[in-house]
C-alpha cells in the first residue's frame, strides 16, 4: 500500500498560542497521509520542525510513530514494564533498566538472527 503525503505550513490555533520572541505566532507543519484510493487524507500530524527541513524528514518521523507505539506496547505487555509493584525509586529504576535491557536483547535478536527461522 502506498500513500501520498501533504505538508503545509500552518499557524497553530488554540486558546493561548505561545508567541515567538518578536510577538508573532510561529508556523508549524501540518502533515497529512493520503493513501491511494481514499477520498481524503486518513492520518494527520502537527509538527514544530523548522521551515527549511527537507520534506522527507517529517514524513519519515511521522511513519516512525508506528514503530515507537509497537515497541512501547511490547515493553508494557510482553516484558512487564507496567507490572512493578514495589515502593522504592531504586527498585523501580532497576525494574525499568532490566526491562529495557530485555527489549534491547530481543530487538537485536530480531534484527540479526543467527540461524534461519523454523517453518
């Protein structure tokens, strides 16, 4: 499946937009993903990346969000990031460190398998 991406510079609306140093409201990027065969865009992102950034960079970052959400879900469900029941900061820190190390190990195994996968 392929998509087209639309990038527009827009002024961000809101109750209290934070003005720049010169008093103007800064521009942001509106990024829209428009899959082929769809009548309109289906996903939207807002970004504060600089105006002179190449168009491929915001698209790449928007597409990376899926991977980030996938990894976070794996950390919480498979590796137990949310299952710590202790009461100390040190214990929580150790738990997060071990979960992160396990995630790194699994990611490395996935990216560089030593043997072909069994059928």
